[in-house]
C-alpha cells in the first residue's frame, strides 16, 4: 500500500484490457493498494515439475499413474489467466514413459460459461497441444454428458462431467487468487462448479449461500459456498491437484501439487500474504479494475473488481471500475436479463431472495445488487454505452481523472480516493473489520 505525499499528480497505470490505462490522480489525496510483487520463477517449467514430483501432501504424480490408465485434466476457461500450456506440458513431461497423449482428456472447466472456440483454445494451449490432444469443453446444460454422483455437503445434488467421472486418474489444474464469494479460486473449484451440471451449480450459488456474511474474500472454512465445493471435490475424488500462484504480470511465482485440500490450503496461504492488504480508513472514491485481460472481458466478470472496491468504500461513496468488456455484459447467459429485470437494486435483491429456485447468473446479480445498495458504481469501458450500462443500474465514466476530481470536490477537502490498479488481485480491508480465515 502506498499513501502519496502532497504534490500535483500521481500517474497510476491501471490493468485494463491488454494495454493498460494510465490515469493521473491527486497525489496528496490518493492511496494506491497493489499486491506484493514477486519476480517470476527463473525456470517456470522446473518449478512446475518440482510441484508434481515433490507434493505438499500425498504421493508424487508419477507414483499414482500406471500405463494404459485414462487421465482427465481439468483446466480453467479463457476468463482466467491460467498458464495452461506450461502446466499441461509439465504433466506430459512428468508422465513421460508412463502415459501417452492419447491417454489424456483435457476438460475445459467452464462451469456455466460458454465453451471456448478453437481459436480461443489455441490461444490458451498453443497450436501443437490443440492439434495433438483431446480437448472437451464442459457443458453444464448437456445432461447426456453428465453422471449422477449423489448428494454432498449441505444437500447439494451433484452431477459431474462424464469424462471426468469415468477417468482412472483425475487431475485438477488451476491458479489461486482471492474470490469474492468462494474465498479463493483454484483447487476444488476445478471440480465444482467447473465440471458440474447446471442443477449442481445453481444449488451452490443459491441466494442463501451467496447472501452469507462468510461467503466473501479469503474465507474458506465456514463459507457455505466453499464448504460445499470442498465436500463435492473431496467426496467424489481427485487423484492429484496442481495449482500455481501468479504475479501481476500473470507469470508463475510458485507452484503446488498433491492431495487436493492440503495443496490448496498451502497455495492460498501464500496468496493471502500477497493479496490481502489492510487500510486504515474507508474512502469516498475507490477506483478499481478487473485485472486486465482476460479477466476484464465482461461486466459479469468485472463484478469481482467492483466487490474488491466495496470492501473499503464509504457508504454512499463512488466506485469506478475500469474494465474493457470486449465481450459486453456478455449477451450470452442470463446475467444481463436478470440484472435488468427490476427497476432498482433493492427490488432485485428482494426478487432474488423471494425465489424458490435459483436461475442462472443470479448470484452475480445478487452480489452486484447488494453492492449497489451501498455505493454508486460507474464503469470506464470502450465497449458499452452509458445507455446500455444504465439498464444494469451502472453508468459510464468516460474520463476517470475528471470523475475523481469532481467527486472529491463535491465531498470536500477531506475526501480521499483509493486506487486498486490490479482490481481483485488485491483485496483491501479495514483493519478493525477484518475476520481472518
């Protein structure tokens, strides 16, 4: 965290799309909160291989696999900056002489997101892997592709991808960062919701779970969402889990492998130290991002960055989220429809709470509506108009610096702004209000 000294302006580069966006802030009224930066691993391939050979807990990966076994690997979809090609190549190298490429099925853990296109898969994995390996986009709505697993956690009906269920060896791969209602990403999320059927996902994301005070950043134990996610992954079986931690340049700084729950606990312990940042006060204005591409492709994803800002904005304050939104709201899925279904955020919350059945994407709307009940939210984006944003209870901010200056002037000389240039990669929290996991 940096609190600037008196002066003219402080230029801050915000993570925005693939290029970034530099904005000038008043240096004597601005606090910048960014994740602790660690240099990338000098030899990421070696770092990844070490995680497979020297797990946090459990047996090395090579000891778990025998020739001829079917291996399923769960991967993040394009909305996450996972280094998929590096991780898959590490798996192939570690199992060289035991398993061939024909033994693998790479499963894109889309949850309820759309499947990734061929060009997107090539961006994610490289041409050579796409041309030589079996890759399947999970489809939560394709009932024929799902297998019934039973009920887990707090009454969650569990359907999982049949390729995953039928595999002899199940390997999750992902990256760990704070998550706005599941505590942390990675680990068990690569099973559910990643490879789960729609009914399972809707139950995990129902209004009661999402509305819990424990369903928040950096809390896993006692978080009703993450408790059930862990119960599903552990109960249905994962043979080896493999996660990385990334710096703001989306480069590997650490890798973890082994038994699912122990591995994930170790990884998120590192992320907690890097990403959670105490601040001494609440702020009149908070400027945030959604960590740039690929995380800021839609308003749906940008809710994460807004929620990071909401942890330290004053009641009635202003949040400005800079997110490119090259994929719009998006138009696929139900997010935009649900968001525009009621005239006010309060009525949205009431309607969601009154539902007896969860509808797709209502969880993201619920989180945003709860935020909008306490703060105003504007967006800086080059892909959506003010008219479009206002249908979603948001508004367009064309000039971030001018909007900040105007808000500070309106509030008065004691008004202050907080800037989160990496968005949800850093989670600020008011010192006396923080509850540790």
